[in-house]
């Protein structure tokens, strides 16, 4: 693992990446507009990743009101095929080149495997990390946990 995982209250490292359709995503463009959930995952088409992202696809209310993006080191065209095969309608960002640079900035790049760990970061509208969790590659996350973290940012909706 490289880099340091941002702590709650830290400014989220800004980055630009392309999604599965080649469209540019820049984290700082959401400041003042929307909370963002960054979900790093190891590999498209892998069993645990597909299960996690499928759970979010099937329960969109968990992330209502936030911009949700998955981030992996897979190439853009792989992500497009993955999104189509799994009916994933949210953005899947490619951290393919420079390989793992975004994951490394967030302290969740496993250089030995060449992929991201399972890191989740809730970034509020001011650009601050408000919640995070990092799991090992084989350890699935509970999406209800980051839904709770988002709800704490918007107590008026609860």
C-alpha cells in the first residue's frame, strides 16, 4: 500500500479520471453541489466486487442525494463492458494510467497486486472526508454503513 489514507476532517485529494463512457470526472467540481461517495474496488468482474456493486445497484435509496462513483485500476473499455453486463448505472472511474495513481493518493493502492483495496470515502460538499473505511481485498463492505455516514451529513432528511 502506498500513500496515506486521508483521515476524517482532511481535505480529500482532488483528481480527474474518465468514466466507463470516456467522460471526465473531477472531484472538485462537486464542491458546493453534492456529497460524493468514492468506492475503490480491486477488479471488475470479480465475485466480491460484483456482489458489492450489485447491492448498490439494487438499493439506490442507500446513496440518495450523493454522487456515487466506483474506482478501479481496470481500463475504461473493461469498465464499460462490466457496467453493461451488470447493469451498473453509476460512474465507474478508470485509475488505469498512471496505474493506480488515484488509489495511491488515497492510500489504498496495493502495488504487489496492482489494484486498489476496498476503500470507501464519503466526501462532503466542502471537499472534506467525512467518513472512510478500508477493507482488505477479500473483505466485503456493508453499503448500509456508508448510507448511514451520508445520512449524518444531512440530518434534515432523516
